[in-house]
C-alpha cells in the first residue's frame, strides 16, 4: 500500500476523521478545566498532556509533511485535495498546542523537547530541500559564496539543535532553543 492509497482510504471515512481530530483539542480544553490554575505541570496532568500532544502531533506532523510535499514538490492544487486528510490534522495539532500552552508550560510536559526538535528538523529539512529544488542549486548558485555559506550555517545550526533535542539522553543538559530576539538585541 502506498501513502497515496493510505490517504485515499482515510478519506473514505470523513466522520471518523472529523470525530478524532476534533476530540483531541476538545479533550485538551476539558483537561485544562479539570485541574486548578497553574496545576497543569503536576504529576498526573502533565502525563495526560503528553499523551494528548503525541496523539495530535504524530498525525499532524505527518499531514504537514504530506501537505508540504504535495504543495511544493508535486504542484498539486490544494483546492483539489481532501481537507479532512490534508489540513484537519494540522489544524487539530495547532489548536491542541495553543490550548495546551495556556494550561501548562511546555517544559513540564515529558518528551515535548524531543517533539519540538523533530518539528525543527522536519521544517529545516523541507526548507533546504525546497530551496535546492526551486533554485537548482546543484547546477548554479547565482548569489555570493558568503550567502551560500550563511544559508548552510543557519540550516546546520537549526538541524544540529533539532537533532540534539530529538536524540539527547535524559542525563544530557537541555539546550535553549535559538531565540532571535536575544540575538537582535545584542547587536544594537
């Protein structure tokens, strides 16, 4: 079974897709109302939040990758795809993360650091692949060599941080994610 066949098969069950991807943000909202203000990072709730994050982010990331690939690499019109398969998981993931961010600090959720590293790796990888694909970089680079090195250094930095966040052991110290506001403030 190909991924295209899997997506077509999933599209045959619209009510199931709608129920699953609406229930996860709804469950996140309900859990946020069950515990007291500021108590989302305590022991029973943070594991429930971790479960909700993984339930929403696994299909959300998959759908984001498939949607990005479909849009930029195969040039399929997004108006012709099944929105419940391509867009609803991404929307469900975003709404779940927004609701969760209102109730608990992401640092208190077990495994979120690894998941954010995976998101970063996927995003940077797609950006680099899209840049290479659209500019035909392997044939000719029309910019300066400094610009090429700058692009490579930024991509490498994000990929290094994302890989460290994704594959670090529990005993390893956490690295702070890149904060461009700090960098811009230092150079003024």
